[in-house]
C-alpha cells in the first residue's frame, strides 16, 4: 500500500508540474512556425537563413518577356523576373538588367537614359527585402526598343540579370537570357532636319598646344538625324554685346556665309547613327586669336551645329567667360 501511495503521489506531481511545461513548449514551437505576409513573400526557408553573418545572395526562379508593349508612347519589351533573396533584410539593392550582344560584349549607351555607371545599356528596379528570405514573384521592367541604340537589322542579344548593392557591386548573377531582336524601325530618314541637344560644357584654361597658350573648350551633346552626313560643332567667339571677334588666320577664321572672318574652332563630325552621343567634343583656341585691346573682357562662345557648308542646323549653347589680355 505504501508503494502504491508513492506512485500515486508521483503522478499527481507530474500532472501539476511537468504537463504545463510540455504544453508551453508546444505553444512556442507552433508560434515559431507561423508566417507573416511581407514585401514579396516570406518562405519556409527563413528559419534556415537568419544569421546576419551570412553574405547576401539570391537565387534565380524565372525570366520571361512580353514583346511589343507600349508604355508612355514608346514601344518596347516588358521583362519579368522571379527570384529569391537571402540575408538582404535591411539591405537596399537593385535588380539590374544589362543588355549585351550574344558574345558577351556590352551594348554601349548613347544618350544617358537607360544606362549603367559605365555607359552601357541597362535598366534597374530598386528592391528592399523585408525578410532574410524574400521571394519576388514578378518584378517587371520596361525597356523601349529605341533605347537599345541599334541600327536596322537582326541581332542576337542577351540579358545579364543580376542583383547588385544599391551603392554598386555584384551580389548574385541570376541568369543570362538569350533573345533575338529584329530592328526594322531605325531606318535613316532623309526628310528629318538634323538637330542636337546640349548636355554640358566646360573649359580648360591656360593650356599650351603647338607652342601656343590658349584654352580647350569641351561639350557633351547628342546629334540626331545626321547619319551618313558630315558637319561640324562650331565654337564661335564674340563679345558679350554680340559683336564678333575677327581674325585673318585661316586656321581659326570662319568662311560660313553669315559669319565671314569670325574667330571659330570646328569639331568635325560624321555620325554613324541617327542618335549619336558625343561625350567630349573638344577644340583648342589660342589666346592670340582674340584681337582685343589690353584689359579684362567679357567674351562668349556661341556653339552651333552646322552642316558641311556652314549653314546652321541647331544652336546649342552660349558659354560666357572672362579674358584678360
């Protein structure tokens, strides 16, 4: 009877002390496996990757393209990408799509609109994962056909889809995706008047070239609809009141019909594309060509796009500067 009594007392204590502990443990395990909706989708893999010492990474899921989509009046391609990110909670990044020829050569950007830091054709979408493991089921980026900057013809191209840090630097390359592109829209149009758009201009002063002291003027600009034609970016020199500076030196003397004898420096162009970007069109002008009296003078460079005969096609920029003789 004493032995039976001891067992009865043991089970009573177990019911009172051990059973609540077991029930509490079951509750904690159940709570740990519950999921919460997030940006993208949190996955069951989250419990496997929670150590912030692990490097950020991503895995590719899928990539597909909708062709001949129109957005904001531009025709192009809508590129969809699905992927997962790991250990990127709180780390801003980009889904980056770099455009290349099939052999891996990067496609050069010409107008600075859809481009990477090294001026190749690219498009980006910022991502901010809210979890250590986040799933992005359909990130869609639009690429206008015109921004591929290709002449008419058929091309074998590919997309390098990557996840990168916001400040730059590769996290993971997701996929190389091959596609064919037939560009029949960029045929040269002879009925369009050539034109140009100004980007920026800067000057290096007190430069010596050929034994002469002078200045180097630089301009960044786009030239349109001059493919197969020749012309000049002309830097005309004048005073602030628009009166021209003249010279008898044939090297720096204008023969243009409306600017006969004016001081000028030409940057020759022969664009190979309908939209040609000139990153640094630069000319040298010796100070000795400024036929002004001693003193300080307010001068201006009038920069124009002209045809091969000197006819003006597009005024580009007025650049004022001081000159002391």
